[in-house]
C-alpha cells in the first residue's frame, strides 16, 4: 500500500469525480483509476461504486477514506515534526474560521508568522461551524477559530481549545438614524429597523436570534447574506442597518457616515476560541499555534477597538 494510493482515494472522495480528482493530484485519470483498483485488490474490498459515471464510494470505501485521511495526516505531522527538529518549524498550516471571527484571525496569524517565519498559512474563511468540525475531524484543516459551544462543548474529549475572546455585538447603522445618535440601543429597538443580517443557517445568526428572542422580539430582515463584509456594504448605502460582531471593527473601523452602537437588554457575549482535534501525538503545527494563542491577548486587542463602550 502506497501513500499515493490513499491520496488518490481521498481526492476522489472529496471531488466526487475521477477527472477532477486526477487533476487535483496532478496525474492522468487512467493512472488514478489504476492506483485505486490496485488498492481494492490489496484490501480485497470494493471501494468505488462504478457505473458509466462515478456513483460514489461503497460503505467499505467510506470507512477506508477515514483511515486514509488519518494516515496521511499522521504522515504530514511526522514530516513537520522532523523538519522542526532539524531546521525549525516549516511547511503549511490550514486554519478555518467562522465568518464572524474572520476579522480577528489576523491578530493571531501575525504573531504566529513572526515566531515561525518558515511557515505559510492557508486561511479558509467563512466556514459554517458544523463544516469546521467536520473538516477538523477529517484532517482537512489543522485548526479553527470558531464558537466554543455547539458540537464542541458536547464532545470535549474530541477537541482541544484555547479561549480567545468574547464575541459581542454592535448595531451598525447610519449616523443620521436616531439610534445612531445614542450611546446604547436595545435589541427590541434594533428589531424594528430595516435589517440586513447573516443567513439563518449560520451559527452567528442563530446566536442573534436567541438574543432577539430573549428580548421578546423576532426580526424580519429584508436582506440576508453569508458575508459579514457584505453587511457593512449594505449599511453603507444608508438604507439598511445591521448587527455585526465587534471584532469586525478591527477590519473596517467605523466607516464614514455610520455609527456602531453597543446593544443592551440583553447584554450577552459568546466565547470564541482556537480549536484543534485531540490526537496523540498531536500535530506540531497545531501545537505551535496553540502556544501562540495562549501567549496572545486577543481580548485586550479587541477591547481597544472603537464602538465597544460608546457610539462613535
């Protein structure tokens, strides 16, 4: 059994198409097909349901893919560990982030890259929290910045976490709006504005809906999007208001003509943290990022952002 065969099978599972999988692996389609066929012979189980087109993996194939992902991740972790012992940490680390936390990612990546100049970083932004957990467990990413709640708090034995900061929310609205002249606004008052919010399938939106429900109201946004940057763009038109995580003020500040007003009644925050899988031995990349996360006070950096305690 060769690592190459396992890589081909994982690529086929991901791409769900022989030609695309071959292209992703930089080989010809016949070479990829033949390697997978030989893997089936060696394991003595069918891995792929073949027809005129790709029809998916067999149940045995689905299980073997999980093992293949784990074996390949361990191989990469071993190579990184040996490289770190020889010349210092080098290679690539893949980090996923939920949309609401994407604006804070750079505050962690900057000190990490300064400490490990030979490492390159691949940030996969705007992932749903459920997708992040799946990618972590399938070894498709090495670490994530996400909510420390659904899926993690229920299965603490599967993950390692480092709390980073508490996500709070501000009403982003036109400076000409009455609420824009206030030092605080309530969730009930915000619900009556023409709102642009994240889509209802995203955990960041579910958090907002919980807070609206606690205030006894239910918003009816006219515009929904899966991008926090798009929320800022819509508010900029002057037609809409939105509710954004305060960490995103690190990216955009408070654009001219807008105000960021802290929301109260209720006042609530949600923990955001760095998440990796609990595996032994762990990845040297993930371990190094965890060490930087413990040393970096993201919460203090975000406290210095505008709009945290008073409207600007």
